[in-house]
C-alpha cells in the first residue's frame, strides 16, 4: 500500500534500516530515508561516506546485508536491476558510462529497450527530444565525439527512456565547467517539472542544497543529519564542512 507522510504527501520510496557491506567493511550502517513523490532529494557527504553505495543499492547493483527498500508500497531490495528499472527507477551513474562507440540514437535505444511497443518507445523519445533539443541535434553523432556536458545530457536521456518515476543521479556535474554546471542545475529542475522524482548525489554541495526539497547528510555510512535543503544550507556544521564557510 502507498505510504503517506504527515502532510498527506505520498512517500514514493522508503529505505528502512539499510546495512551494506563491501567485503567486511561497513559501507552503510542502518540508514533510513523517506522520499516524497515529485521531490528533489540530495545526499551530501565526503568521499567514501556511502552516497554512491546508497544509489547502487536502490537500483539493485549492490545487495544489502540487511534492511528493506520499498517502492510504491512494494519491497524491491531482493530483485534484479532490470526488474527495478521495469518498476520505475533509473540510474545515471557517476562518469556517465555511455556506449561511447555508438551513436546518441543508439544509446537512447539501449535506454528504452524495456518499453514494450515501438509506439511507446517513439513517444518517449519524442517527448525527451522536445525537452532536450541539444540531444536531438546530436542523434547521429558518436557519444565519444560529444563534449562532457553533451554526454551528461545523453546519459540523462538514456535513463529517462525507460519512463522512470525516480531518477538516481550520481555526481552529474563532476569535472564540468561552471557554465555546464548551470546546465546540470537546469536539467534537474526540468526533471522535477516533468514529474520525475530525483535523488541527487552532487559534489557541488551549494548547488545541491539550492535544488533540494530535502537533504540527507551521510557520514561514515550513517545519516548524521537531515532536513529541508534551505534549512541545512544555513546550518553551521553543514556550512563549515560542505559549503566552505
């Protein structure tokens, strides 16, 4: 059954007491999160804190040691990644990880391989290209010939081809110029306008908090604090540790 928050807003994704190990090392130590439908949620933390592990566990690429992940009222922590995509969760990994020897068109086709009909595929592609005209202009180009910013847009569109309800984004602005960082920010806001719930891991903490409806700070595999993005952006500890204050 759907889970509802105190303000009557639907909780699309629930993480309950999640533990994850890399070998014998504890990567996540009993974290719990509630993700509202239609929100932008940011995960903050230093290198090795557990942010990427959290995303990889949600998308099924990493198996939890214990705990539960619920999506739309159904438990998903025991199913394979392709079935998680089918249910409505897509992942844009760190470093984009495109098929660089293939064209942009081919990359989008790979992203939409689970869509059951050609008509549904074409509809989803056309909607995305309307929202991302820069990708439309590069359809015949190899992914390797694109700039870093263009590649990131293609990575987002490839993930969106599966028509997800939730998009996991891991360090989308990493290594980009300030101009392209602004473009990434616009893309995240655009995703929200499209009705996609976004879980964002982002090294640019200031931008991430400006975008976030809600944020979690992860330290050594545990949630150290959480709250609305605008509130955490003024917290003395967050300012000192993550915003250069």
